């Protein structure tokens, strides 16, 4: 970069800093307290401008920097950026269908254990790849999979476990990893809501075979849109890259030729010998890459990640302390054993014998400008996406049946999932919230409960 170019870039950045301070510099009072949100500074704006001035429209130098920083932060061998957390989940499961895995490859009709109380894009890739979801109930308090019921759900066609760390509270990694080793199962950790969480000192997403992450504005780190997959397995890394990058066999990045050293020296498929490796495709893949603008934001955000996580932890503890006198009516979140959570949100359940319902409390909070969210799909087996389609599935140790056949008897096999759907919601603890906003949240909950309790 020439001295003149550096001078011009600095002029643009100086003007951007002035703009940021004028427009965004002063913190405004929060009238509506959202359940989640982003926290951006002038550093993100400067990086975006830098990326724009490069005039490089796809993944470039910022993406390379981000993938390196992200892998190093997690202590993972490989990290690949993608355009969303949902794409990360699709990519992770699709990679396990690769013929390059031989007998370990997932095949149509194979079963994948998951849960019904979560986000749809943990379940969607199972169905989209022609696999069979097997649903296991959750525990109240941690809201993670009930590991005591897990082994009963494993049958000869069960080949993988694909579950999320619920709102940043990691599931029982030791027990689930032991089960995966015992039955030779793949393990995908959906860590989209759990970036930075730790289990016995290991980061969420780095303990199973593949970990996934989301960088949507609601998440711990944001690019606006974006996500990532990580693995410590060199073969899986290459397969993941192939599925992400159109399904091609070559690992050379866009705009770079010959790095793999095999451009004109192979014969693959039924192609002629020497056919250009850059245009040889080993998988039926996608284009899930991000732009360098997104990666530029991520490079700045990851430098702030530890401070973000500390605020989330502090805010969750503060709410627990403020609401501790209401446990007669409310179930507050419980930390999974050996886990250091990375709270995405603060989960609250209304007890069955409380003199009010979740719906009443949620509506009161929203009416008083406190944002709330459900635990995503609640019970996904009740969602139109399942009941309006002919989806083969199992629940626990049940036999295979179609989603068209679902009845209340089936839902009764997931009693805690049903409880979560009817009784559970969450409020915000993200870094833009201070004790002032948390005090408001607590005060509104107390006001409602006291009125109903009387």
C-alpha cells in the first residue's frame, strides 16, 4: 500500500470517527428493553470502511484474519466462516454425508438424535438431508437434553447426535461424549447461542466432531449476518470447505490459483486427466461464504468478545439475585455441572401451581416495554413445519412413524418439552444493558407477581 493510499484512507477514517461520535457516540435512554442486541463501536465502522476501500467484494484478507483469530480464540485447529449460523448447521450435517467418510458417512434413513425444544435450524438439516430426527426430552432448569433418557433412544440406525447448548448453558459434555464413543456416533455441537461457554475449560463447539456458531446481531459476536464451523479433524475441514464452496474439490481460495499444487495433475470422477481442479466438484454443495465487510466487523468484535461475555455473566447473576425471592412462582436458570455458561438470554419458567400463566406474565412485560422471547420453537413437533409435512421421525425409544400421525399421546412422551412450550420464556442480558435496565426488568416482574400473588 502506497503512502498516498494510506493518507487517503486515514482521511476517510477520521471523517468516519467524527460521524460516529456525532451520531452514535452518546448513549441514549432505552425505552424498550429488547431481549437481545448488538454492541458496535467506531472500530467496527473503521474496519468496514477499510474493507470497502479495498474494493474486494467477496471473502478476502479480513476473512482470512477472522478465521485465524476465531480458531485461535477457541483453541480449535480449523475455522471456516459462513453466511449464517443456520448455514453453519446445514454445512456441518451435510459434511457428514460425504462419500469420502466411507462407512462413517450418514446415509438417507439414518437417525440423528436431537431435541424438540430449540431453534428449527438444528432440526431442519436432518430433514433436508433425508435423515430421521429422533427427539429426546429436556431437563427443566438447564433446558438441555436429558442424558438419562439418551441411551434408550439409540437404535441400530442411529448415527449422530446434533443438539444445541441451550442459551449458552452447555449440555453434559462428558456423558454425551462417552455415549458417542460407546456407540460410534458423530457429535455436532450447535454452539450458536453459546460462544465462549466452557466445559471443564474447553470451549463450546470444540469438544465434538464439529461445532457451529452464529453471528446474527442477537448473538455474542456479530457480523450482521454470518456464522462459522470449527473442527479439529483435517479430513472434515476439507469436506466442510468443499460443501461451503460450491462442492468443489479444490481448496484454493477465490482469486488464487495453484496453491493446492494439483491444478492439472489429476483424474477425478469420469473427467479427463488434467481437467482444471478449480472446476472439479466432489460434492453437491452450496455457496455459503461471507463478504469481507462482514469479516471486517468480526475482526473487531472478536477483540471485544471477552468483555462482552463478562457483562453477560454479570447481568445474568444480577437478575438471579434480584429475582431470587420469587422462586415460589418462578424457576430460575440452573447451570449445568462443570459448565461455565456464556448466557445468550435469561430463561424463566412459571411453575404449574403459580397463580398466573406464562402468557399473562409475558404480555405484562411486553406491555411495560420489556422484550421477551420464547425458547424458540417451544415444541417443534407442534409447529406447522412438522405437522403439515410428512416427516419420518421417532420420539425416544418409539418406533418410526410419520409426523402426519402425531397425537397428544406422542406429545406426552416429551413432558418437559411441553412444559417449556407452555411455561418458559427469556429476557435480555446482552452487553448494552446495564443494572438500570435490569432493575426495570426485575421491578416489572415483581410488580406483576405481587399483584397476582395477592
